[in-house]
């Protein structure tokens, strides 16, 4: 089979690595991919960019793709799924209408209210005065969210009402996020630990993937500004079988059923950012219409079964029967970030200690590339250099969480054979939260 995979980050490297291990996969064409993906024996890169819908469809034709998979949310919101399906190719990922569950927070909130899915109390506003009246009427501070896609930056978790109001004025009044913030969702602030749950959906049924926890803040101890995610581990020690069942029955099933009723059946991966609250149990903080990054890195390492039939099944509207099995033990992904990230990252720092070929180090640790690029350099020999905020995701499985952590962190450092680059920073406490 020939797979066309759209995207070029760490998530796509993890997906390509997983698919390349399927005996039924012959070739994975990745648009645009990255230098780490290019090192996979079955993978080949195409310079087509993910947002160039027509060019992706043309590529599917040229390669006679048996399945097209999209990683990032942007192309889904532009209707890539609709265009690829209209051209007659099986597509893993939601239609434009179904991708609204991530693309419009207002849509997602209304859907959850209709389907009685637990979520924070909310209001939707495009008028500053009305928004301020809502804030005044709430018992505590209010979280302010731009309605549209803002690459994870459009959320202000305010500590006071004044802060909430200032955020509303910046978004609606000053158009801080352009059109994406012309409308805002105001939400009750909830408290609890966050877990990431992903499920493969065929429009009707769903198959849950192993739980994971992201670490969004840039510094140890969850301090400092938020990032796209500084690391993950799987499983979450908080999600036992009972909670998993509750999450499926109270959150995922009613959401998938509501999407179907609305004529927007969801085919692809539905990814919930959930907060585990003391009083209300699991509550949805946000829905995403795609694989999480870097959640996918740890989840892929833990899969026991071949992922391919499940992606094909979701794309065709018929998931396989039974469960998608995962291995016991744990996996950890430590993100190595570039100097100055999450501010504008410095690029061009040479990366040392990468595996000579393939994705695995000599110790079997997986090095997923996100922000890297090949550079001819001064000496004329080609090196890989930093080219993005999140540069690499150092990922390891283990019989226990402690072992997985030890293996992942053991691959990082300035000693010979260890991975490092100038300006590199990472969190030392990925997977150290444990139970609480
Ligand atoms: P989002 O982009 O909606 O995931 O929000 C980004 C982050 O803001 C989440 O991961 C939470 O940590 C936080 N957040 C969002 N909504 C709420 C809420 N209602 N209460 C508390 N924290 C929230
Ligand atoms: N890890 C956060 C996200 O993928 O949105």
C-alpha cells in the first residue's frame, strides 16, 4: 500500500514510524515531512505543503494513494478531507464541517450543551459590553477564549475579573488575533489535572487510544508561559478502567452521536483535553479534530496492534471489531526546545548525537523530529540544525514509568553519543507528576 501523510512535525514522524512497521505498508509519501521522516526506509518526502489542498489532491493521484492521512488541523479546516474524498481517495480525518469541533469553540460548546456532555459553563459574545456584563455576573474569574484557531495562543486563564475584561477588550476591540478573536467564548474557570484522551472514530463507533498527559508550561513544576507541549507520558496514572469507561460513555459517545445527528459525522481522531474535577468528574476543556502533538509520540510507542486497519476502517466508516490493544508499561516523550522558545525560536544551531540513520538510537530510544532542517554548513558537510520551537521529541517505552523516563532522559546530554544543541532546553520533570 501507498500512504500519503500530510504534515511535517513530531506527530507525523511518530505516525510515519508506526505505519512503516506495518507489513502491509510499502511506501509512505509525506508532504512536506521533515529530515527525520526522510530517514525512515519506507518514507519519501514531497515538497507539497499541507495547506495546498489542490496540490495534495494532485499528489494523491500521482502516487495512486491507497489512504490519505492528515496530521494538522489547518488543512482539515480548509476542507482537505472533502477535496480528497471527492477525488475518490480514502481519507483519514474529518470533513470541514466536522473539523468545526476544533475550528470553532462556540460550535463545540453548543454541541456539548445540546448533547449534555460535561463542560464548563459558558457564553458566546461578539460585543464587549455584553461580555463584561457576563463576567460581572459570574462568581469568580472567567477564562477568555478566541473563537477561531490561534495556534494554541487564544486562551487567557484569568485570575481576576479585571484580567478577563482586559482580555475581551484586546480580542474583540483591538483584534489581537484578527478575525479568530472577533467572537469570544467566556468560560467558568475549572480546577483539576488535565488528561489527553484520543479516540479513532468512523462516524458512528469509536476506539479509544491509551491515555496521556501533556506538560504545557515551559518550565519544571508547570511554571512559565504555555507552549505547544513540552512532553508527554502514557498512560495517565489517573485514568483507570472505571474512569476510562465513564469518559467513553459520558463524553465521547454522546459527542460522536451528536455530530452524526447534525449531519457532520466525525471520521478521524477525536482528541479531548479533559479536566478531572473534584465535584463534576471529567469535564471537556477542548475538542481537537486531530492527533495530539506530542501525545501521539507516546501513544504510538505503546500500540501493540497494527494501526493501519484502524485508520483504514475509520476512513471507510467501519472500524474493526474489538479493541485496539496497547502494551503494558509506559512511554515518555521529552521535547527538546530551541533557544528562546516559546518566544520566536533561534534557528540554525547544529544538532549533535542524532542516530546515524533511522529513528532509533543504539539504545532503542526514538528520536522524533519536529523543527529540524538540513543545512550544508560552512565545512560543506551537511548537518541537521534547529528550525522551529519544538526541535525533537525524545521518546522511550519501558516496563514502568520510571524505566521509560530513565531511558528517554538517558539519551539527552553533552556526552559523546548523547543528543544536544546550543540553546537547548527541556523539562526535567516529564512524567514525574505521579498520582494525586
Ligand atoms: P484550550 O486551548 O482550550 O485547551 O486552553 C488552553 C489551556 O487553558 C488548557 O489546557 C487549560 O489548562 C486552560 N483552560 C482552558 N479552559 C479552562 C477552564 N474553563 N478552566 C480552567 N482552565 C482552562
Ligand atoms: N498537545 C497539545 C495539542 O496537540 O494540542
